[in-house]
């Protein structure tokens, strides 16, 4: 299946976007009276302009580009956090546009792991409770929740920090808790927006190693400015003004 | 089907438990906000309990006063209104009260009919620069029960015939306990009482006893004197007005039947039972009742506004985390449950503290009212008031939380990330 940009959506793709556009309106549309009085419609901004891509399992795709190029918007569209104005997003054969608001929330819970630049952990809960929280929604029993959260925290090297609150952890440790939280529901796709943006270089490298491990049995999409972050990607898409300006494969990135 | 229900129940229980843990954990982190919200609700509850208790106390005190008066019916010619120029007294619009009361006494079933008059007067014991304004109360010998705590009772007053000046006066009065204490007046002392400042220096009376009966009724210093002397010092011997004629029916008479009989005989007068008279007096205090109602509404509104704003602040501080959790797929219902949990805790704590503060506040207010207006037990509370107050507090907390929770559920995750 080929789209207008010649991007092939492979059957094994975890998530694929086809001719996706996202247009934001600046301000509200004028009402009938305002239109009669000659008020023109508000200006629009095209954040993502006719982008197509497919991300397969065990693949890390990087989204690069200057601020305002549309990489975060594209990331949100792939994660089901944002509706495209045009085009379709398909996740393991399911078109996201067909899902209700509640259905999309459930879809994210079951299939998507999200890592934020600013971690967004609940300061009042321990690291383990933060990681286990999404499992409550899945109806997982208390003992299993605690066990799975503990396992994941041990996996990211925080086995001795499970009862610590976020305020008692370093930036790198907090980001590892956030990664553990993103993985706790065993999602098929993990998206991360500037995952090392708040971290020093050494801590950032540790986190990137985590992402490489994360990608062993799932698809990962990273949006970043950071060269080192983008270096771990199998494919890199450079965006400019909402469009893909350049596609680079792993050999070309590291070469 | 059963498995699905069980899974749903387990999931709901886990959500509730998690929401509870989140609520407690959030409060541990935000002790100041919790404290402020609890204080806000506690103050609102305290305002409500005290205002309701004051209302109860007024009703109870009023009822007690009527019971103490030992009367069955009250006759007035117009509204029983507190007047600005009456110094806390009543309008005396029931004219020729002695003749009228004698007439009424002749009706079947009536044991006695006694006029009772109030007006402003001045009391001078010769030791202060200016006479003190007091409520003068005129009673006849067979008048309502005047409880004398010290000294003797007033003599039965003679009825004016043609020339009031021919009637011999005894020049004896009772004064209330507080006035006696304040002005250092004892039984046997001589005081001057008059309807005007000048007259108060010329007309001397002997204090024959101490009685606080009418001080408790009017809430002001009182001088009680025979009705004929009252009319003389107020310059109303020609019309002999009274505020009320109080009627006691015979033991075997039916009060309602006597009331109906009097109503048909005297359609120009209001004939009220004790309960009706109390209601009429209270209804005339409509401004005060409206003010009390407005204060309750204000206290409630302030409690809701304070709790909503504080919970909104709490939610605002957590907006990015809530947004991140929603983005992660955590349903808004869990977050709303958490916010409602916070509101419930605030409501229960605030309500409990407000109720706990009520008894000492009631004691304090009663001491103050006793000191200022002379009423004892003006503020009286009841167990149901506490229950209603806690219910209102929980309602405030929950409704505020629902508003804050609704705002959480309405916001899209990306708005805050």
C-alpha cells in the first residue's frame, strides 16, 4: 500500500500515519453576527502538513527539527492524544478516528506508553505507586500491581528506590520512574518527547540505553533536538514547517 | 455475565482504594491548603450553628416568657411593634384599658383581664450626672406574675375614677437586678422616676423590691410600678392606654372558645393565644429574621466559594500531573474520585471542627448576651443542629469537589502538557 509520498505502510507496522495534516485555528470562528459585520475567519497554522510514516516493532524512529516544526504534534497524533485534521492514523489495524474519546483513552492505556520531558510524576506517591497507577485502570490485582512495578523499577536500576517519592530522586531517576510507568502496561508503542531534555549528559546516556532496551519488543518514537538521542534511532525524520524535509536511515545517521 | 460484574466490581473497588490513597497522599503534601480549606468550612459551619441556635434560643426564651407570664390570651389593638422612640418599649394603643379589661372580665370563662403597659422613662438615684433611660412597666395588682427576688411586692393599684389627682399614690416601685447593681440601689432607697428628664428629678419613689421579670422580657433596664402611677408619670391618665390586656381563663374554661367569644365581641382588637402572640412578635422582627437568613446564605456561599477556590487551586497545582495521567490512559473518573475524596475529607473535618467549636461559642455568646441585654440562655442549640451542620459541611466539600472535578474532566490533557 503506497501513499502520495511513496511511504509504504507495511502490514507489520505497529502504527502508521497516512497523509496526516493538523491545522490549528488561532482564536475562535466568528459567529453569524460577527460574520455579517465583516469579521473574517481567524488565521490558521498548519502544524503537520501531509505527513506519512509507519513504525514497526523493534524500531526506534526519531523525529527531529527546530522548535515549531511539528514533531511534538506528530508524536501526539501517533499516540492518539490529538486528532489529525486530515488523513488517517492506524494502530495495529485499528483506525484511531473510529474510537470515541473514552475509547482513545482506553487505547492509550492498553497500547501506548508516554514519556514526558518533565516526568509528570505524582509527588505524593512513592516511585512504585506512581508506576503501578495505570494498572488500577486495567483491573490488575494489588499484589500483581506491586510486583510488576517493582520488577520494572529493578529493571531500570531503581530497585533500591521503590519507596522513595519523586522529590527524593534525582532527575535521571525520576525519568527512569517515568519510563517504568510508561512500560507497566506492556504497550506496543512508546513515545517520548525530549526524554533527555531535563537531564545531564551522563544521565541522558543511561536513559537512552533504557530506550534501546525498551525497543527490543516494541516500537519507539522519540522527538528530540538532541544529537545523542537521535543517534540511537533506526530511522530519522527531519521536519520543517510541518512537512518531512528529510528521511535518514541508521547507517546515514551514524555515518 | 457474573464474571464481568465481578471484574467491574473489583476494578471499581481498586479505583476507590487508589483514589483514597491518592487523597491522603495529596493532603500529606499540601497540609497548608488542607488547613485553610478546613478552617473555611469550619467557620461556615460555626456561623450556621450559632445563627440557628440563636433562632432556637429566641423561640425558647419567648416561649418561656409567655409560660412565666401565666396568661392564656393577649389582647392588642394594633401591631405589637418595637418603636424607635419607645426605648425598647411597645406602642400603647389600647386606650381606656381599665374599663375594657373590666368589661372583658365579665365574660364567661374569664378569671381576670389585666392591662400591661410599657413606655420609656428616666431613673435618677441622685448620684449620677444624668438620669438613666429605662423601660417603665405599668402593672395592676392582679397583673401578670412579677417575680420578686428581693424585698416585697407592689401594692394593688387603685382605679382612677373621675379625677386622677384624687387617687392616692403609694410611690413604690420595683427595679431590675442589673440596674440595682449598676447604680448601687437597694430595697428601701429612694429614686426619682419620670416620663421626661425634668420630671425624673421631681417624682420620688421608694424601691420596695428587686424584680427582673420585665428586664428579661424587654432586654432593657426596667422600673415596674403600679399602672396608675405609670399613667401619671407618662402623662396618660386621661386615656389610660396599655400595650396589652392579658387574660387568664378559668380553670375549667376552654381557651379557644373564650378566644372566639372575645373575637366576636371585640372585632376591633386582636385576640391571640400565647403561641400566636409569640409568632406575631417574631413576625414583626422580619428584618432581623431576614438578616439572619442572609447571614446563613452568606456563610454557606462563603464556605462553598472558599472550598471551591482552594480545591481548584489544589487541582491547578496538579494539572500537569493529572494531564499526564490522562494522556497515559488513566480515566478521568479516578481523578474525579480523588478530587471528590479531597472535598469529602475537607467537609468532614471542617464540619467536625465547626460542630466541636459550637458548644464553647454558645457558652461565650450566652455570657455576652447576659452581660449586654440581660437575657439568659439566649443561644440554645439542639442535637439536630449538629447533624444538619455536618451534613451541610459534607455537602459544601462534596459540591465544591464536584465542581473542581468537573473542571478536571473537561480539560484536554494536551492543554497542560
